């Protein structure tokens, strides 16, 4: 099976002007998103990141997180998306356990990283999504000056690792779960079929994009070349607005997201005073 890094170039070639990503005010076609992913892939290569190297992210839902997911698919690096709730030894332990050599973060998490950096000698690069700070390289300065052409093709096989997702650690210390390129490709094909999606479907994601559940929506959308709408954070009223505005056809929610809808009036949307679950 072809590796994941070939998906975006295919969509950029055959449906270049089709909407690919919506993230807050940013709207990117497949050609635009593929170009952005290529710029990050070239940046990773410039920084010395090679096949099998671990790159961690400590981010909220954002475009940079999605871009990293697809840049590693092209370079053969292994992405380690970490929960933004991690602090102190919990954060340093997972960065050390995963052998991460690069961390991509934003200014909100800098204080938490700064407290544990001395315990992470293997981390060679800290990238900051916004602004500049001592000890951090500017993500946007690096990416915007990189070419948007396809990076060198890497020999990737289905058994090569794509990501490490850490468990919550409810029955002990968090455990790193490795997913290969084949597994993530299977997420794309199997869930697209199970959801009865088509390239004209529209997938929305309202939960954290760093947990495994995100790949149940991201992979089938990207496999088919359907738009992927990422909310910065979950809000039931905002979600209803997104569904109506973007003509969303598919979304996956958990009970804790559905229940708030049972306690909010929908009169502003329906013209009635009824409450609906």
C-alpha cells in the first residue's frame, strides 16, 4: 500500500482547488495545504530530522498541528502529539520516553517546557508557533522561507511507525502506542467506508486533535479528499453554527460533548423556546 505521504500530492494534483482544511479563519485548498506541508517537510529536513526521528507537539487544536501530521508522513519522522494538559514530570517523562528530538509548541506552553528542559538533553530543537523567544526557533520564520515543492521521496514501508500516542495512564504510567503507516492508512479506508463518506462529504472535528479519536475523522477525510473542519475548542452553539455554515455531513462526538446540548436553549437558532437534546 502506498505510504500516507502520497495522499496530499495526489489531491493537490487532481482536485487542487477543492477545500481541504478549515481552521478558524484559515481556509486552504488541497494545493495550498500540500504546499504548506511541503514547507514544513523541507524545514524538518533542514533541521536534520530524518526517518524514524521523533518530533513532539505540545499544542491546542491549530493548523500547525495538522500540518505536522502530514509533514511527518512525507519525511518518515514519527509524530508524538502530547496532551496540552501535561505538566512537570508528566511532560518530561513522555518527552524522554519517546526519545523526541524536536518539540513544536506555542507561547502558552513555554513556561511548562522551560521548567523541564534541563531534564531533556536529547531534545535538539524547540520550535515556537507564534513570536520569538530565547531558546526557541520561530516556526513561521523557518516554514515561510522553505520551498513548497515536494520534498525528497523517502523509502517508507507499511510497517514503518507514523505516530506514538500516549495512553491516559489511569492504570499506571502512560504507555506509548505506536501506529504504523499501514494502520493509519487502514483508518482512512475502513472508516471512510463505514461512514459512507464520499469526496464531497464534509468532516468536522470538535474534540482535541492530539488524541487517537482525531484520526477516526482526519484519516478518512484526507483519504477521500474531503474537507476537514477543525474547531479550536468545543462549544455546542458554535458547533451548530459550524455545521450549518460549512454544510457538515459527518462528525464524531463523545457523550460529554453531546450532553451540553441537552441543557441549552435553541430558540436563537429555531425561533422557538424549546429545549432539544
